[in-house]
C-alpha cells in the first residue's frame, strides 16, 4: 500500500504514522517542518498507543517530486481559502490514485469531484485531539476515531482496505455509505462551538453551553434543517445528544480558537460559509448561522478606516 | 427653574451646563468626580458654543442631601443593570418634580412610571458626541440635538418650557408626542452598530457597513418590525436613511465600544435585551437580534471552567 500524505501536521502526521506502523509505504509532503522531518522523521506520542518514530519513505517539499504511484493520497490540511486543495495534490494524482481527504467542513467534495472525475474520491472525518508540539513531534491526547466513505455515497473495496488497516493499527475507523450525512452531523457541533469560542474571546465549550444553551440549540437546529433539505436527514435526537455529550466532556478549547489565538487562518468558510450557502440554495432560512458567519467575517476584518475622534452615539 | 442633574458626565454635565447658562438653578449629584466639581465646577469645551465654566448651585454626593424642590430631575446615567435608576433619584422626587431621563435604550420607561405614578415622566434622547476628558472637563465634539416627550405620549407645558430653554441655549431640542417611537427609531441604528463594533473588536461604523451591509439591514429590519408590533410604526425608508447617513458620516467609534475598551458596563440590556424581550412578547421573530444579544452576553462572560489541555475538535 503506497500512501502520500499532504500536510504532515497533527492530523496527517498521526494517521500517516499509523499506516506506516502497519507496513504501508508512506511518504509525506511537508511545508514548514521539512528539514526536521527529513532528518529525524516524526515522533508520535500517543495517550493510548505509546510513542514511536515514523520515518516516511520520501520526505518532500513539493508534491511533484513524489516518485511512483500512490494508491492513496491523504489530504490532511485545513480547508481555508489560503490553500488550494486541487493544486496541493494535482501533480501526484494518477488514474489509480484514491484521493482521501481527512478534513473539516461541509460540501467540500465538489472541487475534487470536478477536477478528478476518474478517480476514487474518499471523504474522511477525524474525531481526534492531537497537537503538533514541536516541528516533528505530534502529541495524541484523546479520541482518534475516523469515518471514511466514497463520494458519491458508497464504500469501495479500496476504501474498506484502508479502513481495515487503520483498525488494525489500533484506532477505530468506520466506513459509511453516507459520508455527506456524517459531515452534516459533525457540523451540528462545529457550527456553534467553533465560532462562538472565537467570538467570545476564548470561552470553553462548557461555558458557552451553560450560558447560552437555548441559543446553541437554535444554531444546531438550522444545521439539522439544512442537512435534511440536502437529503441527508440526521437522527431526531442529534441535538439532545450533542448537548448532553458536550456537558459531559471536559471543557474544550476548539480548534478554531487555537487557530485564532495563533493568528492562523480559520475554517470559517468550510464550516459556516458552506452551511449558509447550502441553506440559501435549499431555501432553508438560517438567520442564526448567517449571523455567526457575518460576525466571524467582521472579527477578522482589517479596518479600512480610522476615526478622527472618539464619538458618542 | 430648579434642576437636579444625576450623573454629571459627558451628557448630564453638558445639558446641565446649558440650562445653567440660561439662568436655571442647576445642582448636580456626582460620583467619581465630586471633589473636582465641588471645587472648580465643570468646564465645557464645545465645538459650537465655545468654552465656559458651569458652577452648580449644589454639588452633592448623595441625592438625599439635595435642598429644596427640583422642578426637573435630569437622569443622565447609562442604563445598565449595575445602576438602579429608581434608587438614584428617589430621595429627591417631590410631587411637583418632573422626572426627565436622557438615556439610551428602548422600553426603559416602565420602572419609573410604576414607581412614580403621580409625577410627570419625560423621556429624552440625545444625539451628541461628547466626552468627559478630565474629571471636570467635558468636550462637546459634534451634534447635540435633544428630543423630549412625556410618557405616555404627550408634551406637557412644563416639558415644552424645558425644550424652549434648551433651544435658547443654542442646541436644538424638539418635542414629540411619540417619544417611544423616537426610541425605536434610534434603536434602528444602535442595535447593529453598537454591539457589532464590540464583537468585531473595535471596527468603526463604516467598516462594519462596507463589509456587512446586508446583515446590518436584517438587524435593522427586525427593530422596525418590533416597533410596528408595539404600535409605533417607523417610516418606510428608515433603514435606507440610516444606511446612507452612516456611509456619509465620518467613521464612528460607538459609545458601546468606548465602554467596552474602558472596561465599563455596556448598555446591552437597554438596547438589545429590551428589544429582544419586546420581540418575544409581541411574537415578532428576531433571530438576528437574539444572536447579537447572545454573543454580547458571551463576550463579557467570565469563564467558569478551564481546560486542562488544548484539544482539537
């Protein structure tokens, strides 16, 4: 099994290292940490799987330098306007390559389906707490579960094989015939908690929920309605389950908040913008989502004007 | 004309000084700046009326110490849960006292009407840019217009007399039989721009409008609908007028943003909370207002929890 990982960060580095542990031939394309990974590989420090070193077969700066044909490309970057997902993988895609993206957001399939109509496209979701703590050390703190499914909805034997390998490596990987639905499901949680943690200047999930549960539920309800309108109805109790499990889990600092605090681009478009656009397209009113989306845009806006004086209004 | 001003800040100090200039007997209750005002009075530095010193007849720390009977009490504090408006004035209210509040917000009449059913209650709105720049210096930067009206809707001869005195002092003061409507009118502008300037971490009005005009209009539209439901319909072009005049005016830093930056309480309840509660009461859906209101509450929430580790979601 030949695998090329794009984005050797907390997600791609971890999942690539798991496949390598199972004997796969895994190469990586690195951005900022190329030198360190080239020299010493990646060290994974996992709460449940122990510590090990992952030496990629090829460590590359440019995807075009990849030698051979990848059975799977694992695209594991964030989904932000600053990164062109097609460009990131294009030069390594061969007819037999499955394109697997383990990324956040809803309705992020289309550009890959349109650009690579002959390839297997596999959509993946990671439920994981992991951080890159040095240039080439990844700390796996909790969870790790993966969900994979081909788009349009099915599970190919090649996808099943990849899932089996992940399962053998010690993390859970399920497959689904409706990965689009699974994305909407995850969005039910992401749409309120990720942006509200940023807009509140750093509140943890439990504070947001304790203070504004009714409001959080209204945001979730809109995601549920949009998912249904796109023919991916979610379970009737999904909101109750998300609320009660968030009360039960330790106070979370969301990934969007971590990005905001570090001054990195946030996945606002992939999570909120795409949800709002789907709502508009499907004629599902979504004023709560629209409001958060607008405020997230204002939050990162660079002022064009300056006031000559402070004024009362 | 005997006048007692409660809150000798940028608003109360300025309007009190105007009445004193016209020969009224004006006293003030001060909080933080008692010593300085007692000693040297208040200096007004106005862009259009020049500079002058205002020596109040009585400078008081406690309203109960007021000697005599005020014809008018001018209540000019912010409207925030931290300040009990009834308590602030109660000990100086006599049967012949008109209670005039020059304050922001909607539906802020009730507690005064209920507590002082025998008194004239006069609701006032100031359209002014003024700042207290030292303990006893007020800089009047722009505008200054007042609108006054009795509640319930009428204009008493005593209110008209007060308006005449303001007009003679050099600022415009109009009276209206529907001051409640005037409050909703002002709320059309305040509801979007005040909180969005805070939630965006300091954007000026022009940036907010340029980036999110459609969103701003949706917020305004909800205020218009709630006003209509409370039997105070606004002019059909009020939103267009607010939008175009905001494009035309210099970039504004809102009063709520100034309060936020200074760590002072904000008028979130008076402007947003009361509008949302009116919407609920009148069965007018207002998801955009609800969203901003919820986010303003999150913005100032002190976290109850701390995360043991940063986590991805």
